[in-house]
């Protein structure tokens, strides 16, 4: 069974179909709201489909957050096991047993733990090497920092227990800070999306209640130009709001 490279994410066929279907539905809705034209809606759908990489990046970041949360829990159990005198390899085995009832067997960290344990037993790979392999494939800075601490302690003979405990505390504090920032910005993201939706909701309401009011917007050249400029400004505003609310530590 091949190992997964978590530094890249290739969309599955089902994910591509889902995105493209949603893109065309959204495009048709935009064409109906801003231009009263199915043809314009199809064109909008095609344009939205070109942002498939953005959707892939969204799923990538989502998976990354899941991995970070799961690693935080695994790190807690590793630190607890090492504190009782266990080696890193034994701590990994105990973590797999400890979290078995909490996580599904197909969750990323559970799959990786089973793979690490199998490599240590069958291939006699060292505990540091299996962790280092996962750190490289995960692309997570926190995992790479943890592996660096473990490797340094092994090579210098430093107090492994204290070093692992200190490293786990620092990494966990960083993860908790990231979670607090996500919570703090969640309200702003929600408010930004509401602001983004309001113009669409307003146009839909007018189109249903008083469609004649929007006829100049659809029939006159100036109206189409105004619709296009408005759509561009709304899209740009949405991208700016998402960018402002994104904070990296």
C-alpha cells in the first residue's frame, strides 16, 4: 500500500463532478439574477469552473486542519506515555490503542499510526525514522519540529522525557492559539459572507416582486455594463474579505 503525500491534494472524480455541478448551478443563478439570460449563466458557470484549484486549496486547508487537530491529540498521549518511561515507539503503539475508540480507523492519524507500527515491527525501522517520514509527507511544521526535538535528544543523550514534554507543551500552545484565532475570526467571516449575499438577495427579491423595475438593467447596454461592474466588484470584495480574515502563525 503506497504512502499518502499530504503536501498535495488531487481532487477525486466525485469531488470534481460536485464542484463543476455547483459551479454551473451558481453560474446559471448569476446569469438569471444579473443578466436575465441562461447563456450568460452558462458562461458564468464556465468561468467559475476555472477556479477549481481554489476549491482544491480549500479542501487541502480543511484536511490540514483536521490533521493538526488529530496530531495534537496524538501528541498528548505520546507525551503522557514518554513521561512513564516509554520509548517513542512504545508511545506510538499505546497512542494507537488509546485513541482507537475516539477516532475512526480510516482517520488520517489512525492510518498513519498503524503504518508506523507495522514498519517498526516488520521492517525494523526506527521510531524516529517513521515519524520523520510522516513529518515529511504531512508538510506540517509542528510535526517536523517535534521530530527534530526527538532526533536531537537521541543523538546528544539529552533528557528525552523533559524535551518531549516541553516540545509538546509549546506545540500544543501554538495549536491552541491557532484555534482561538479561528474562533475569533469566525464571526467576521460570517459577517463578511452575509454582506456578500445581501446584494444577491436584494436583486432576487426585486426580480420576484417587481421584475419590471429591472428591465433597463437587462435590456440597455449601460445596464449590462453596470451589472458586469457590480459583479466584478462583489467578487473582488469577497476575495479581499477572505484574505483579510486569513491569519497564519
